[in-house]
């Protein structure tokens, strides 16, 4: 799925006549590793994809807590009665608990722990935000299944100025620990990572200015003739501050002039390939009519297209890249901050209130997409400086899961919305 917002190109772009270069990475057999890649410098580093369970976003204004769903981690909402933490001693209710998924749209919004709000105006799914203290306090108990199939009950106690207090325990209460994670200690990283199987914190990202995207496994909503479901895939997430345009044309004819660029991390995603079960032998097939243009954090634009994917046998991915324009400044520099606090009620039966804050008075685009990428609502609003609240009418929107995007040409925030009338 792709969310497109046209960016304002830098006026100082100058053409570069670099030759097209073929390159490749290997996630290793079975997609063992996550591989971080720079278009300028090639592969930056590789880390075991199974080295973490949950991750905490490195920004005091976000409550995002991500799960490693692509490697088998599962998250369930158990109860909003936090006093019951010690009394949860089994998984008998697993079939009735709500399984939560992330949206994959951005690094800072729509994480699995934010997957279902309680209806409170400032609820982040796992906790409630206090406007006076700027603290998110935990209000929900979860169950996590780890990569090693261990079950832990989880209570995120609070997030305060970037410091997360995170409690988890075994079902028999023989193991019960509270970890205090000072996320800003992980300087220039998007996330701090916790491995709940060996109970250690992981520093597993390169510095944020060293990479453009990561080859990884993640769970996404897949629709096929057999039905629709969340399913693990291998794909590409772009880094924060990196903009991508997907052009539906073969590389020889593709052009980025006027192409809609987006800061969503899953623009490349897994669309560049598909699996053909009818082939002999069954195999992955590349989409040869997709070309990507990637603008990195310093404004350079690269043309990118994929030429080979070997699947789990080797985890090898081959692609061609070419630098087509040079810039001197990141399009993310000096942009005002936009923060969506909550959408409530969520799930919704007919209308929702979107609560957000902006650092200036500005016009913003409000768009709602289905998980298939269909635009169902498209409007323009005027945001005031500080806290804002707007009412969104959903009477003409069918039941389902949607992505709500609020932003301008260079700054967007995304939240998941469930409509259940």
C-alpha cells in the first residue's frame, strides 16, 4: 500500500551523470538478517532479525512500541484492568483476546501497541497521555508470544521524556522484571530494542544518517483469491527523512519529474515481487514495471529497480541503482513538528475525533485510505498553533481497517482506524 504526498523539490538540484550500477545484498538463507543499505555507500551493516522482541521509538513525542512480527512475535490485548497483572496465569483466553498489528506506514506512528484505543481522548492504546505532565501512563495489560514461543504478560508502566518503564512477567510469576529504558541513550537511532527471550537491550541500528533503507521481514495485510489476512513478507522499509516515489513504468522509460514522493516507510515494501505457486518450480516473480526514485536525507535522488530475488534459499536480492540528481539540503530540515495524539473512539461506529498538535498555523491534507490503498476521504483543513481537534464523519465509509493520514507536502502523521458500525 502506498500513501502519496507530493514534495517540493529543491531548487538547487543539479544533474549527475553517474553510470547505472548493479548491486546486491544477502539476508542469508531463511532471511536470517536485516540488512541496512546506503545508496551512496552500499551495505552498511547486518543484524540478526531474531535479536529483538519489542522496540521503543526514540522520540519523547511518540508512544510507539514496535513488535518483531515478521519473526513470529505476536501481541494480544488482555484487559484494561491493570490491577489484574498478577492474576493472569494462563493463555486460556487467547482465542478471545484481540491480536494487535502495526500499520507499517511510518516509524513513529501506528505501532502494534497503539493498535486499539480505549475511547479516551488522549489514549495511545497502551496508555493515556497527560497534557500537563507530558507523561503517558500505562492503562492496559498485554500478552506477548516471543520468537522462542514463550508467553509473557506485559504492562508498559509509563513513558516520560523518552524514558520507558516496561514490566513483563512469566505466567507463573516466577519471573517478573521491570526495565527502565532510557531511549535517548541510543543516540541517532530510531529505536531501542529489547530481547525478551534473553532479557537484554540491543543496539542494532546504524546511525540514522548512515542508511537509506533496510531489507527486513514484517507482517502486512495481504489480499488474494483465498481471502485476506495478515501475513509475513520480505520487503524494504525506507529510513526516516528518506522520500520515495513509485513509478509504474519499466526502468528504461521511467521518469521522476512530477512523481509523487512519500515519506511513508513502506513505499517500496514488497510490491516489487510476487510469489507464483503455479510456476514449475514455484518461485518469486519480479514486477518489471515498477521503478523507484529515492531521495536521501541530503537531497540526492537515485533511480532504483530490482532485477532478482532468490527467496529463502539464499536471501539474495539484486538491484540496479543510478544517481540522477544531487541536492545540498535535506527536505526534512527545519520542518515544523506535527503530532497526532489520538483518534477516538477507535473502533468507531460513525464518526471520530482526531486530536493533534501543530507548531504553526497551516493548511493540512486529511486523507483516509483502505488497506488496499483506496482513497475514501480527501479533504483540506486549517490547523491552529497548539492543540487541535476535528470531527471526521464516517457515515459513508464501510466497515474495515483504514489508515488516517494528516499532513502537508513534507510532514505527515499516520494512525490506524477501525470502522465497525
